[in-house]
């Protein structure tokens, strides 16, 4: 094998390695994962069990665009394709748990309420599920028909409240 041939082979190898690493670049996301934001752990742990979330199914089977759930720092829907980076909800909705309520506590609404991570997440998931189930019932023309999208605590937090 002469020198030029070796160099040609080597450069071909370099080019194909670069192509492979391009394909592998970007953020990957599991098809399904448990939602259990790690910041809760440092603050004494979750109150409710992790929530299994079918990320891929929501996008592919239920035909929900990325921007229905992922938005920018102004709340504007993002146009994404698989592999793009996204920020986790906690990075902006950064107060842990639910908004405080009860005697002597100011009742928060809207944006202020959604500063709390659990309120923002619930708002996203449950608002869509309720709307979907409503349409589902209408189409089913059966008053007793139950929509398939979960809206009760136990259907999402499948193990319920965590005993401490
Ligand atoms: C559509 C699914 C869904 C429903 C219905 C739902 N949750 Fe959640 N909830 C979540 C997700 C997802 C999180 C975020 C968990 C995380 O990222 O750690 C969450 C977070 C929370 C948190 C903050 C984390 C923790 O465990 O301390 C609390 C408290 C909570 N939910 C309570 C409830 C209660 C009480 C109900 C019923 C009234 C309820 N949730 C209904 C999906 C749901
Ligand atoms: C039905 C809502 C929903 C849809 C639709 C959706 N996502 Fe997500 N995605 C989430 C939630 C919730 C998380 C978890 C965020 C967290 O942990 O705070 C997530 C996590 C991710 C992550 C991992 C982030 C990390 O650092 O852990 C990536 C990447 C991602 N999504 C990209 C996309 C792309 C690209 C699309 C469209 C092709 C999409 N998502 C569609 C709700 C959705
Ligand atoms: C880069 C910062 C940022 C990230 C990351 C982020 N949000 Fe938001 N979100 C905002 C801002 C800003 C608003 C507008 C203020 C408001 O309405 O709360 C908003 C609004 C919302 C709203 C109200 C939107 C409406 O149309 O009513 C929901 C629900 C929500 N976010 C849920 C989520 C969820 C779930 C995630 C993670 C998948 C997430 N956000 C990630 C900044 C962010
Ligand atoms: C924009 C709409 C939308 C949003 C946002 C959304 N979902 Fe759903 N989800 C659906 C629909 C539609 C179904 C039922 C589809 C069917 O069975 O035909 C569903 C079903 C589910 C189911 C039961 C079936 C399955 O695939 O596991 C779970 C659990 C669930 N969603 C969790 C979540 C959680 C957790 C979030 C928030 C992080 C979320 N969803 C956000 C539309 C949405």
C-alpha cells in the first residue's frame, strides 16, 4: 500500500466519523420516562409518586406538536425537531410543589401561580386532558363515556401519596 492510498483511506475514515457524530449530536429524550424532577429530592423529596409519561406517544400517536408543551422564556411555543435542546420545566417554573393555599395565604392565579412547578405542569397536562375528554364524550354521544386522558391524581401519580 503506498502512502497516498493510506492518506485517502484515513481521510475517508475521518469524514465518515464526522458524519456519524453529526447524527448522534443533540439531546436525546427517552420514549417514555417517569417524571420525577430531581430538585425535589434535595428539598426533602416528592409528596406524590413519579408520573409515567409517554413522551413519544404524545407526539407521534396523539399528534401533539412540541410547542404545545415546550416554549421559550416568554412562554411562546417553540418549533422543534427531535434532537433539539429544550429546557426542563423547573428551569423557569422554579418554585417547588404547589402554590400555597389555605388560611392567611394569598390565593395565586395565572402566571404567579405557575411560578410553582407542579401548577405549571398540572396546567399543561390536565388542561389538555380535560379538553380532549370533553370532545371525546361529545363524539361518543354517551353521557357515561369516560375519556382516555387521565385527570385524577391516582391515574397519573400511579402509586399515590408517598408515605413518610
Ligand atoms: C395528568 C397527570 C397528573 C394529574 C392528573 C395530577 N398530577 Fe401531580 N404532577 C404530575 C406531574 C407530571 C408532576 C411533576 C413531577 C415531577 O416532575 O417531579 C406532578 C407534580 C405534583 C406535585 C409536586 C411534586 C411532589 O410530588 O411533591 C404534587 C404535590 C402533585 N403533583 C400532586 C397532585 C395531586 C394532589 C393531584 C390530584 C388532585 C395531582 N397531582 C394530579 C402529573 C399529574
Ligand atoms: C405533551 C407534551 C410534550 C410534547 C408534545 C413534547 N414534549 Fe418534550 N418533554 C415534555 C416534558 C413534560 C418533558 C420533561 C421536562 C422536564 O423534565 O422538566 C420533556 C422532555 C423533553 C426533552 C428532554 C429534556 C431534558 O433535558 O431532560 C427533550 C429533548 C424534548 N422533550 C424534546 C421534544 C421535542 C423535540 C418534541 C417534539 C418532537 C417534544 N419534546 C414534544 C413534554 C412534551
Ligand atoms: C424558558 C423558560 C420556560 C420553560 C423552560 C418552560 N416555561 Fe412554561 N412558561 C414560561 C413563561 C415565561 C410563561 C408565560 C407566563 C405564564 O403564563 O405563566 C409560561 C407559561 C406556561 C403555561 C401557561 C401557558 C398557557 O398557554 O396558558 C404553562 C401551562 C406552562 N408554561 C407549562 C410549562 C411546562 C409543562 C414546561 C416544561 C415542559 C414549561 N412550561 C417550560 C416559561 C417557561
Ligand atoms: C396537548 C394535549 C396533551 C398534553 C399537553 C398532555 N397530554 Fe397526556 N394525553 C393526551 C391525550 C389526547 C391522551 C389520550 C389519547 C388516547 O388514549 O387516545 C393522553 C393520555 C395520557 C396518559 C394515558 C395514556 C398514556 O399514553 O400513557 C397519560 C399517563 C398522560 N397522558 C400523561 C400526561 C402528562 C404527565 C402530561 C404532562 C407532562 C401530559 N399527558 C400532557 C394529550 C395531552
